[in-house]
């Protein structure tokens, strides 16, 4: 009987943790403009990447559907792999 009650307590605990974590997320920031989910990353994506085509570009972390680093020059998003327009 003790085994059943311990298992049940663990199950209840896990359910409560799941509910608490779901409730603690802000509703407005839980999805992206395209409807994809926001993700949690262990590190800031901007700390792990660079933009060789545009060395002066500003990095903005983008957590929509992945751990992404978006780079901008004068407010315009740039492709860091495309060196044809870099100056």
C-alpha cells in the first residue's frame, strides 16, 4: 500500500509542477506573431553566434520556434551568410 501512495504522490507533485509552470508563463509572450511557440534557451543565441558579413550588425535574440540570433543593420534584418552586400 505504501508503494501505491508514494507513486500517487509523485504523480500529483509532477502534475502540480506542470500546472504551476504553465500558469507562470506570460500568455502574451507564449506564442510568436506567426503562431509558433516561444522556446527557452540555455544561453542567449547572440552570445554563441557572429555575423561575419556584417561585423557591425546588432544582434537580437529571437526565441520563436528555436534559439535564433537575428542581425540588423540600421533596423533592417540582414543575412549574415550573404557577403554580396557587406561593406
